[in-house]
C-alpha cells in the first residue's frame, strides 16, 4: 500500500463536481442518503452490481441496498450518523479505499426486525470499508456493533439471536458459515509462525504483527510492546477496555471460547506520519469453533466467522486508542443456528 497524501482538495476526476476530496465524498453522500433521506442517491453512488459484505449476509446490487436502508430508517426515522473518522488511500485514477467510522444515534420509533417501537434511544458504532471509483462504490464491507443496539432496546440478545436464526433458517436463508473449510491458523501440523522481523513502527506492518503474534501465536506477552499502558480499546457492546489488563482479559475470553480461533488480516490503509502519529484501518476476519465454556455459555461445537474492522491511533510508536468493531450479535446467531 502506498501512503496517501492528506492534502485537500484533491483530484476527483469522474466524481460529481461538489465533491472536492474523497473524505468529503464519503461524509457528504452518507449524510445525504441517511439524514436528508435522499435514498435514491444510492443509484448514483453505487454500481449496479456492487457486493456489500456483512457478517451475516451478502447483499448484491443497489436494489438490496435501497431495501435495507428503507427498513432501517422506518425503524429509526430520526437517525443521525456522526462521521468520526475517514482513513483512506488511493487516487481517482486507480480508485480509492476508504474506511469510514460513524456513530449512529436515534430513537426506535418504528416497526422492524427488532419488533414494535420501544421509543428507546440507541447509539452504536459502524465502520464501512468502501472501494470507490468515479463517484461509485463498487464494493463494500460493513461492520456494526449490533449488540449495543439490541441491548439498548432492552431486548435479550441471546433469545433474539435464537429467534432470528430460527426464522432465517425456516425461510431458506443459508448460514454464512455453512461452507467454511479448516480454520486458517495452522499450516498442516506446524505451529503458528512467530514473526518478529516486521518493523512495529511501520503502520502497514503493525496490524499484521498484532494478529499473527498476539492473536494467532498466543504470545500475549507482546501486547505491552504495541499498546500504550493506558490505551483505550472500544469493543462491541459499547464496552471500554483500559490498559493492558483489560485487553488481555478480553482476548483470553474469546480464545478460551474458540480455542482454535484465528485472525486473518485482509486489508490495511493508513494516514499520518511518525511525527504527528498514524491512523490505521485494518479489515480482518475471525474464524473459530465454539469448543470452550465462557461468555457464550456451554460449548455448541458451532463454527463461527465474523468480519471486523479496527481503527488504530498510534502515537510515539504505540497504540493509544483502538476502535474494534464487529457484529457480536451476528456471532450469537451463528451459535444458535439450527442443526
């Protein structure tokens, strides 16, 4: 990946003339579609065959995007999306990659997948990784903290996950983990590689070090090398972890429940400098088998797969803040999938 310049405005050949930078494109088209309710702009800002990857579904094409947007806004008609960060790379000739972190805020005022309106106020995080060429998004990976939303509605997450997975199975929906092969952590009978040769001060290498060394090789003692002592890490359920102890406990709980769990890094992009600090976006996939007791109850033996995106803020060579966004509610649905 080539480091992206942060100078604005920038060349935006093929884009609508009111977009003077890729950051403005992402922020403004999101505002127009979701807050101004110009939902039809999806037809001019997405390609006809755009795939949208979710943990629990694969959407294909603009009509499915329009349908999903209508459903969400019907349930949360006063929804506001606050743009927290856009990390990007590329240009208008080869295309842009963008990782857009937003905070949703609104009230549950309409009917939808979560049942009748409760009037509850909700706030949750979402990150969308988009590939954008000539004013159109041609591929998107979207991750949401749906668990936080369900909890704020006062619903029982486990019971709702069981109900929705049963309903989806009965309507012919195919489980997203139904065709998974071997968990990609080990190669044959070899142990996970312990890779120390990468430079942790290289923002392009840092996420790979964390996932391969800490998560996959289980070398949690290296966590203190990459995270500042007072680092703040936000995880699903709007939970805030502070410091090495909280983060270590969180990783241990996940790996105890999924002892063969593996993190696979899919994409990295970053902005910033060594002097001013880096902002890094890493898209990853976690797979594992529910073979251990813990936060998800007694082992079910079910395979799980979740898409996640992390935003890291790095100062002085260490991570001072991370937003780890993935759909833990979708993981619960996989554990409760019939059969």
